[in-house]
C-alpha cells in the first residue's frame, strides 16, 4: 500500500480553496488537485506492506493522543511554485510539532530513506503542470496570488493512495484524534477520505 500521513482542511477552508481554483482558471496547462485531495502531508511513507499497516496505525493513534492540541494550520500568504518543480502550492505553517511527532512515531516501522528524511516543508498542493513547461508569464501570473486561511487540526489521518484514470484516490486507513482516545486496530481498514 502507498501511504502518507495527512491533515485535512476544514469545510470553510475548502470552500475558499475552491474559489481560488476558479480564480486560477483551467486553461493554463495545469492539472488541479481538487477538493477531495487537498491536504497537508505530515510524512510520506511510500509503499508499506499491508500486514505492517495495523502496527503503523496503532503507532499514529498513540502519537496523536500524546499531543496537546488542537493545532492551528495557517495557509498563505499566497500561492507559490516549488523551485525547479512544476507544483503550485500554498505554504502551510503551524504543524511542525505534529510532523516531528509523526516522524518519531513512524520511523521505527518505516525507516528514513537512504540519505535521510527531507526536512518537513508544510504545504497544500493546488495543481501540477501537465508535463510541459509553462511560460514565464503563466508562472508569474499564478504565483503570489494572495490567500490566507487557518483551520484547526484535531486529528491526523493515515491515508492510502491508489492510482486511477482520474487521478489518485485517497482512502483513510485510520483517523487518530489529537489529544484523544482511539484504537487503530479495531478500525483497519476503515473510512474513505473525502477530505474530511
């Protein structure tokens, strides 16, 4: 299974992100992520054996319960491109402590890649280029569009990602409440991720 750990924006933030997507337009050679896939990745885990997933889910539930939350995730102050990569994103701050805790909880089960784990770079991906270079003017038009929002993060999700003809489909394997009780093993695998 291809897995990652995520925090989802709330409904009010998703509505605002939808308006931003409309403002960006659809005729600029971009593939938009869309509302069911908007998230902030706390750690990308990659391919994990299915039989190892319940232990990973239990570790995340324990990790989240030990955190003193909720946490406030802040998006903005505007759209930006990753350097050298055709990914349009919104910077996300406020989840550094959560990401560090997720790394510490999961690295015994999913070791860091050779060369070490890349530093946490909080962001919410909006769109990716469709395999061709965008013009300098198009890149400039889409960068720096003002957008600021914040939302409370009360849980973290272990999410499975599967390819489909219309893009990746995300399914929540376990939801781990921050500062609260929960049992990963009873609910594996559980609910579909609808960006909730």
